[in-house]
């Protein structure tokens, strides 16, 4: 083999070896990340990870020793090695150092990118050793004396290469052979501390020392004073942290189910029609022009530094060109690259695409949410849904980061590396790559180190915000309990914690930023020294030096961008996951494909053996059978949680029955369109919700085509018109958010007016008078009478006096119809309804000190004299039972009598036979 052939073979090996290792490691690592290959079979115990870590460290050390030997040779004998030798050694240090840095001590590592690199080393390092021994045994004496021609140092290189082969083989054996042995110390036992952290956890995970010696798992209890309580931060997850955690958990769950990042990313394809203008050719053309603008920007980023150098060379007289022309060309290029050139055109072209995406995505998300079922809305807070819709922009941000920032910047880096390597030689190219790799790795580590500090700052920020808001909103309570000093101390501690956390984070950030700058500065100085060396030896010009500085200035921004790209995309994914979760949710109440509009024939409603469960486990309703003739009024009464309101929700089809069916005029409500069903039903809820709009618009919301006169008529029927006219701005008065400016009675009557304006065939009243006074209730009852007249009406109520006139009353207990009948019939049955009636009519007043001394008050209910014939005292709950016939329902009146004696309470016989103790409440004379 000739010397020239040997040199070419060695040079090829020096360049190919690190390149092959780099490509293999990069590709396999990307595959491992994308396919989530972190199974237990890929994990090694900690002790073997540590052994491999140090073997790889020694492996890298052999390259460092070779570089040191060459530096010694240069310093002592002044003989320089070939460029391929130095580049090869430095590249191997860089690549294997990157591997070793990413390996660390971590267990659970995906190993094939690593042991594949060692196998490549085992294949190529022996070839390198053989070539070195050949060169050492037969050096070409006639060739110029060089470092890599010295037999002594060639043999040293060969020997070090053999050592490197042994280390690579050792690493492979440790992985494959020691892996199968069972002699490792258990990882948890090896790494568990003598003194466990609180709660027996280490870094948030269970350890083998959960019940460690000398620890108290229950902790200690101390008496906290007000000051200590104020100084103690709330260990409560903020809403922002909770949403972040939930989104990340969902991402991890979906990744685990999908099996790879690629499959996971496919889930976001549902957003593609909203991000990309599928049916808009004009916007598609704009997008193509934006791509051309980005490519033009890459060309300008390449030309401007070169033109900078050309201007300098023309001014120094090196190039002999006209400096005015060169400056004019430079000015033209700068203009094109400025915000008044191609960037302006790109932004103008991108603007309609960006707003198309925002509008389409937001509208689609809002429409989807509004068409989801009650089951979804009952389980989500409105703030979470609003945030989810707003987070839709994170999807377009992610696309913009990848396509319109990352790709152009990557092209700029490749162009800069290629041109600098061509212009200044391989050394300059290596300096560029090494600086970029070192910068990105360092920046990534620094950003990761900020994680806990950033979380602490966010937590203290929300804590300070919470305490401030709670104190101001609860000022009346704070003042009433004389806790203003406590709240002041508490808020002061929160502010101090927030400021301290911010200082800690930003101090670390500034130090990390400075360290990153030092890396860039080191790379710049190395490149500048190389350029100065070439300029002093006539291999480059001063213009080339200026061009180099300009290129380095352009490299800083892309490197910073890529160092934070992973974190930014991760954050965008967390935000997008919220919207994806919403958009992939399917409504539980859906129309059948052949659903037809509801045809009303009077409004007869039937519940046929209806069963229902919210969670598919516990039945709320069990075999409910109810038949309501058209135009009649029925009421549902019973204890809280019995299922009364659920019946109304099923009728309005907020939920679907799990068993049985509901029919309106013989039509199953599941076979008709939801729109026609809800158009036929008017509801007055227990807590009406109004929009932050005028009274007129809130009432007209029931029927948007209604005229002002129709609204006035509805309000008069609801006995609220005169009250509204008493407002400062009448019907133009804004009611505030959710109607906070109105009283409970006003809200109820406006809700009644809204239902009257809708003109429904079926009326649902859900606790319409539950929280108002007697006078207001009377006015509301007048409005309800107007609303329910001639309509099929369902009433849910706890106050039995409001349902006495119902045609049929159903007593609901444990999801079943326990009793049914009119008021008189149910009283006569002396069952559950009669018991509820007696409990509401007979009140047990509180005791007073004077009452205990003077006696008690007996409360009894007797029919009004005007409504009784006085012929019989044999009555039960106002129903004459002496002759087996019922008399008209009397109006109960309450009478009291003073009983003196030692007892502070007397036994009273209630109408249904229960014994009720009545205590004194007032001293009457």
C-alpha cells in the first residue's frame, strides 16, 4: 500500500467514523423517543448504569490523551498533524461526550443507541489500529516529516486505539452478560437514604424505607398561633397547576395507549381543516408565497454577511471593486431582509391565514362545546372550557414554530456551517458544530434545572393572588371577625414568598444566560483566532473576518431558539391537549339520523317504566310510571336527592333514560329532534341565570322575534312589569353578571315572563319559589298561574303549600313513586305526604329563658270557622272522616294558648297522630 493510499484511507476513516456514530445515535435516539421505547426490558439496575458510565468516560479519555500527545508533539517538535486527524479526534470527543452526557447515572435508559455506537467503534477502531501499525512499520522517509509520520507516536496511537477497543468491548460485555446475572444490589436499596424524606418518599416516589427507623409516619402536631398560621403557605394546588398536571397526565396516558409520538400526533389531525384552509384556494396560494418568502430570507441571510465582507475588501482595496457599488448592493440586500421588505410581504400574506385559523378553530370549539350534553357541562367548570377554547391558538403557534421558524433557522445553520467550512476549512466547521452542540446541551440542562424554581414561583404567585382576592372579596367577614391584622400578615408573607421565589428564579436565569454567552464567546474567539491566523498567512482577507463575525451574530438567535424549542412545544402540547380532550368528547344525548320534529296534540306526557343512573352504577330513578293528561298540573315532592329534578331533566332530554321511555303525545322523545322538543318546553329553574344584558334582551331571549309589546304583555302576566318600570332605565336596565343586580323574587318573575313569552305547550317549574318571602311568593304564584293556564305543567317543590292545588301530586322516595293523588287524597292516606305536610305546618320554636320559667306554647292547627260546619271534631289533617266522606279542603289556621307550669315543653297531638314536643319561644302575657 502506497503512502498516498494509506493517507487517503486514514483520512476517510477519520471523517467517516464519527459521522457514522453520530448518524446512528441521532436516528436511533429519535426512533426511541418517537416510539416510546422505555419498556422494563430496556432497563438496567443503577449499579450497571454507573459502571457503563465510567467505562464510557475512560473511552472518551483515550481520545483526549491522543489530542494531548499531538499538542505535545506540536509544542516540542513543531510538527503539525493532518487536519483529518485532529478533526476526527475532536469529533469523536464531541459525539461520545454527548452520549456520555445524555447517559448520566439514569436507569431506564433505552440502550440500543449506546451499545450500537460501541459496536461501531469495535468494528472501526481495529481498522484504525491496523492502519496505524502499518504506517509505523514502514514510514515514507521521503515525505515531509509530520506528527502522524513519527513511528513512536504512531505506535502510541495504535496502542491507545487498542485500549479503546478493549473499553468498548468491556462496555458491551457489561451490558449483555452482566445484564443476565442476578448479582446486582437492588436499585432502591442501594440508593435509599438512611433518613427518608417526609412521608417515606424519595423525590416523590415510594422507597424501601417507607417505614424507616426512627421516623414517625404521622408527623408531629403543634399548636399554631394566628401568626404561625399566617406564615404557613397553603400546600394547595393552584388551578393553573391542576390544569397543567391533568393535561400532562392525559398526554402520558394517550402516549402509553398510542405507543408512539407519531400515533399520538395523529390525534391532532382533527384540527387540520381549521388550521389549513382546505377549501380556500386563495389562502393556499398565500401560504405557498409565504414559503417562498422564507426561502428568500434564507438566501438573504447567506448573502448579507458575504456582501459585508465584499464592502470591507473594496474599501481596503483588496478586491479592486468599486466600494460605492458594493455598498449599494449591501443596502439593497438589507432593505429586502428588513421589516420593510420581504418580511413585510410575508407578514401581510400570513395575516389572513393566521386569522382564518384562529376564527375557524375558536368557532368550531365553541360550537362543539355548546352541542355537548349536560353530562359534560355538569362535570366541567366554565373557566376550564373558556381556557380550553383560548388554548386553540397553541396549535397554530406550534405549527408556526416548527414550519416557519425551526425549519428556516435549521436551513440557516446548515448553510452557515457549509459555507464557513468551505471558506475557512474543516476547523471552522468543527468549531461551529461544537459550539452549537455545547450551547444547546448546556441550555437544555439549564432550562431543566429551572423547573422546580419555576414551579415554586408560579405556586407563590397564585398563592399571593388567592390571598389578595380572598381578603378583598371577604372584607366584610374579615372585619366582622376582627382579623384584618391576620390578613395583613398573611398577605405580607405571601408577597415576600413570591418575591423571594422570583429572585431565586431570575438570579439562576441570569447566571445560566451568562454561561450560555460564554460558550458562544468561546466559539467566536476560536473561530476568530483561526481566521486571524489565516489572514496573517495570506489565506483570507479582512473582509472574510468581518463576514465571519456577521455569520456568528446570525447564529446566536437560532441556537437560543432551538435550545427552548422542546420546552415551548411541550407547553403548546399541554395547552392543545385540553382542547383536544374537549373536541374528542362525544355527546351522550344525540339525535337519531331519522329524527323528526315533535308534533304536539295537547301535551300528554307519559313515563313508561323509566329508570336512570348518572354513573351507570347507582339508579336514581327506578321504574317510574307516570301519565300526565294534557293541560293538567302535576307536582313531584319528596326529600332532597329523591330524583324529582332528575325527572324534569329527563323530560327536557338533558339526559337520556337508561331504561324505559318518555312519550309526549305518543312520540318517544328519543325519536324526535332535540330542537323541536325543547321548543315545546318552557322551564322556570330554581336559580335563573340571566346574561349581563338589559332586562328586555334577557326576556326576549326566549323568543328572539318577539316584539316589545309581547315582552310587556309577558311581564304583566308575570306581575313584574310595574316593578321593571320602576328601575332607573326601565327595560334598558342591565342586570349584571348572572343577574346579580336583581333580587331573588325579581329573578324568578323575569324567568316566568321569559317562559310566558316562549308560549310553550309544556311547563317545567323547578323550585320556582324556594327562596323568596311570602309576599313575593304570592306575586310569583300569580305569574305562575298565568303561565300554567291551559298547559301541561310539571312542578318540583319542597314547600307543599305551593302544590296543594295540583291535579296530581307524586311523592318520590328513593327514585320511586311512593304515593300519588290529590292533596286531600294523600292527607287521607296518612302516609309519607301527610308526614311531610305535618312537619312543614307544625313548627318547633326555640326556647327562651322566660319561657322556661312561665310555661310553654301549644301550637295547633284547626280549620277556619268560616270554612267548617262545626258538626264534627273527628278530623285528620282537615279532612272529615266521621262519615267516610270528604269535605272541602279547609284553610289551616294557627292558634296558640299559654300553658303554665314547671314544664318547659308540652306534648302536642299532631293531626296524623305523631307526638310533637313544642318548646317555648316567647313570653306572652
